[in-house]
């Protein structure tokens, strides 16, 4: 695996492969890699000739009092994992390389409406930071395909919308959620969870599955289901950020006649904010 820290260096290397007509796959990350990330690399490996990954903890998507400073940085371990997983190129820029004019004067990419709800409601400016850095990375790498995990469902939907609206010539591919043995969705922030909290946090996944079962059995009072699920989560000792049934494509509140619904949830533990989702199709 070759490692680049500059835009120009990576571009020069990839230009050679592009001229050869090779298909380039891209997996953007913030590091602290787990098996879910490596599965994205494996998926890119299967469909592309060249696999590029990035590790960049993007300050632009962190709000005030969030965890940018303490976000786990495990660079050497990540490099070892990516090498084994089959990554060809790693892009690991510093803040100056990505934002040479500083964060305050950086041009921004904004996707209206889809970013004001769910995680966007509790993390103002987060998705503006995500779309800005992803658009920059797309311009740097110029991939044929980019792989994103379904666990960050809203992020996936927003990036798909951005790529469509801005006519970006990249295929956005979704990869399934990878889970721990007890069903907890894998996340870099799982390392924040305390030993006492760990057996209880599966209440989020269990609550999403409970809602899905109720809907499949005919329940259509979606708001009532959301309230009842939040009570289940509270009984486990956690605060609900949101539990929402949404239209899978638009993220609007689900309507009774929607055929594709995604149930999204976010909860606060004492030390972490966890998200998960579950999609269902109604015939």
C-alpha cells in the first residue's frame, strides 16, 4: 500500500491508472478502523481495479463541545489493517493540506432540507462539513465508485443527493451494517461506551426491530410507535435523541402509503451518542 499526504502526489499516481482505463474505488474514513470499515474496502476490492482509502478527522463536521479532540486516532494500526484488507493507496492529509485557506474561509457544499432533520437537527452544521469534505475528496480522488456504510444512513442519503444534484460522475454504493455479536452496530465511537452501559445499549437495535415488527403487522400510527420506542429506551437508562420512521429516499416523515420506510434512531449514553437504522419494504 502506498501512502500519500498531498493532493498532488495522490493525483499524479491515480492519473496513471486512469489513463490505463482502470476502475478506481474509494472508501473515505476518519480512521480508528473496525471490521465494518474493512468490509467497505473488501467490497471496493471486488468491484474495482484500484482501491483508495482516506483517513482524515474532519474538523469541519464537528460542532462545538463535540469530540474532535478526543476522537480516536490509531494511524499505524489503521495502516496495518488496510494493507491486509487490500487497499492500494491511502490518502492521509493534514488539516493544512485539506483546508489551506483555513476553515472559516473554506467554500461550503450545502444540501438543503435533508440535513436539517435527524442527526442534522441535533448537530447543526455537521452535514455541511460532511458534504464539503466528501466533495473535496471526490475531486481529489475522482473515483468511479465510492462505498459508504448504511449504518450512517442519513449521511449516505445526503451524499447520494449531493452527487446527483451536482452531476458528480461517481457511483455511490451502499454497504450493509456490520454488527457486534450482540447486534450493536459497529462504530468507532463504541470505544466510548462504559462496561456498565455495554450490555444495555442493544436496546436501540431492539427498539428498531420492535417498530419494524409492529409496522409489518399492520400498525400505522407511526408517531405513537416512536413514542413507545423512546419509552423502551428510557427504561434502559438512556436518553433518546430521535426515533423516527422516515421515507427511505427523502427522509421525510413516513406516510401510511409509503412502501419503503427506514426506521432511524439515535440515543445518548453517559459517554457516547449511538445511531442505528433498519429499513423495511411494505408490499
